[in-house]
C-alpha cells in the first residue's frame, strides 16, 4: 500500500509550464495526468501525440475546439474529448484557460472500438479529474479516483474525419477553431496565405464539401452549443461572431430546428 503522496513534476510544453501527476504508471492500470494552467494565450495540442496511451482532454473553465481531418467540434466543461491511441487530432483552447489531459492504457468498456469521440463527464468524474491534480495524493486514493473517472465517462459521440487535405482551407479552419468570432474575411485569408481568392474558395469546397460562408456559419453554430446554458443567448451570439442576436437565433433555428433557448433547456 502506498502511504506517501505524490507531488507534481513540472515540465515545459512549448513555453507553458505543465504539472505532471503520475500514479503507478509502470503497470497498465496506472494513470498519468497532465495539467496545463491558464496561459496568456490559447493552448494548442497538435496532431502529433503519445501513441502509447489513450487520452482524455478536458477544460474545467472554458471551451475546447477539436479538429480531426475536416471534422470539427467544440465542447464545454461538462464534456471531454476521448482519443484512443493512434488517433490523430488537434485540440485548441479558445483562450487562456486550464486544460487537464488524462492518459491511460486501459480502455473503459463503454469506449471499446471508439477512436475519437466527444464524451459526457458526470459530476463525480469531473471531481475525480480535479482530485487527481492535487499534490500529495497517495497512489491508492488515485486509483480509486481513476476508477470513478472512467465509470463517469458516458455517451460517446463519434467525430469522424471527413477531410484529409493539407491545403490552405485547413490552415484557415485551424485558425478559426480557436476564435470562432474572428471577423477576418476570406479575401484577407487569401492575402495572408499568398494565394488567390478563387484558389482558397475551391480548396474549401474540396476539403469540406461546402463554401467558406456555409462552413463558417455551421462552425459558429456548433461552437455556440458548447456555451448555451452557461451564458445568455445574446452573449453567446457575440462570442461566436454574430453582431445581431436575432440573426443568430434565426440561423440556429434553421440549422437545428429549435431556438438556442430551447436547445439549452433540453440539453
């Protein structure tokens, strides 16, 4: 039985100081938890990752943006993103906010066969993740919290990869993910990338099977679902790039068949 508590190692991820909490990482039943404190800017987890462990990404205080191929999604503090080992994806915060990454070699039964998915986290699972980042935590207690965490992961919604290109549209999409309200128009993106507007327009259609305008509207609407219920509809509209809340409500109803308020009540 482990009677002594663990204290975090600290390491640099780029220029961000990361806290590392390791509990019995030798056996396959162990867990490694990385806590990225709030930085001055968005934290970016690129596609290259540790293929020896499954990973669960969670931010307790903000929205995470996840891209896999051409598919994108946003998730709030009640959700996390599951990535089985060998799965390539890109995770970005919206701004300066903490992120916790739990790394395990065990796959919960409810996630067997799931490569990349948005998952719901129960209250106890979120509390367990927070507890695993507490200095001085004994191994035995950590193993109990790990079990609570894995049991509290439910409702996987798969994120399928719908694009494999590496062209300019992908670069624009990656930038927009971390700031859906970015007002930059496609003409300016083309100028920054030193390509013609028509070339960038064609690449968007090739990569996402829709125009830039349609892609941006759908991305902003999907991003807004991670905020509904925690902020007013007016605030959400502004946070994802709509100057007019009424225009946002109209676009949301057209896409999802309900108003943002109704969506928040039903979620």
